[in-house]
């Protein structure tokens, strides 16, 4: 049996991380860690938007995600960490939770061009990110490296559809 794998996704909101998961992950074989999924579930259950429940549920979502991470690592589950994970500092705390025997892969998602990025962000009703926060995220991103403890670092580039 091969070692379990952590795949840590890295990229700004609407860069394609969750879409990649839906197209590439076998949910029977893998645990997906996402505070967004948890918060969206709460919003749906309450008949509200993501934005309306975010502030009151982000701490609970983070605790749930960290507990699920610990459980998954203890049970040698393959894990995909679906958050922005923009800086080496934010990734370090998460990598410290991962047992030594895990294979650790970072997948960096480049932000799409400005027009496409705006289209994607606008296509998420009830889930908006203020422009100044998005700008800070884009400016703060650090491409992951082997020095952080990743065995492999991949750059995901979308192929533009030709017209």
C-alpha cells in the first residue's frame, strides 16, 4: 500500500481550486478540507447566503475543518486542502499537522486574467469579496516551494478555450 497523500491547493478565490476538485477527486478515497463548504452548508440550511452567515460561523467552520484534518491524518486518509493557503506562514501551520509518512503535494493555481476573474467572482451570488481584500490576497500570494516541506509543487494552468 502506498503512502497517503496530502494535496494542498494554493490560489486566490475563483482561481479554479474547487472546480479542479470536482473534476479530479474521488470523494470515496479522499477527504476534502474546506471551510467554504461548511459555511455554504450552513447558509443553505438556513436559507441564507454565504456572506450572511460567514462572520458568525467561520470559527466553528475552522474548528470543524481542523478536527476533520486530525481525524483524516490519524486514519491515513488522502486529503485535499481546499483553502486559499496563500502564504508560506499559513501553509506551515497546516503542514505541521501532517504526519511524516504522507506524500505532500502543493498545487498552485494562477489567477485567471482580470476579465475572466471578474466573471467568475460575479458568478457566485451571495459570496462576494471586497475589492481591497481581493487585491491584498493577490499581492500577498507566495508560490509554494520544496523548502516548505512539499515533495512536489505543481503549477495548474488552465487551457484557454479557443474560439
